[in-house]
C-alpha cells in the first residue's frame, strides 16, 4: 500500500519540476524580450531606419510564345 502511494506521488512531482522548468524558460524569454524592446529599442530603431530599399525592375518572360 505504501509503494502504491509512492508511485502516485512521483508523477505529480516530476510534472511540477517540468512545469517549473517551462515557467523559468518563459520567464527568461519574456525578460530578454523586454530588455530588447525597452533598453535596446532605440538602437534597433535607428539601425532599421538606416536600411535602404532598392527596387530592381527587370522584365520576366511569362508563358511561351508560339
């Protein structure tokens, strides 16, 4: 009877460890995204404004001429 109780308690404990690990990973992800957006946001905005879009025009044949 004691062994049955021990088997039942291992699964929730492992799941709790897994949930804690996933929670910590998401917390680190959210913290890193916040740092990028808030702290380094102006730097990235300045870099994105310096990029230049160039439109290249060239004719591409469509279909076959018979």
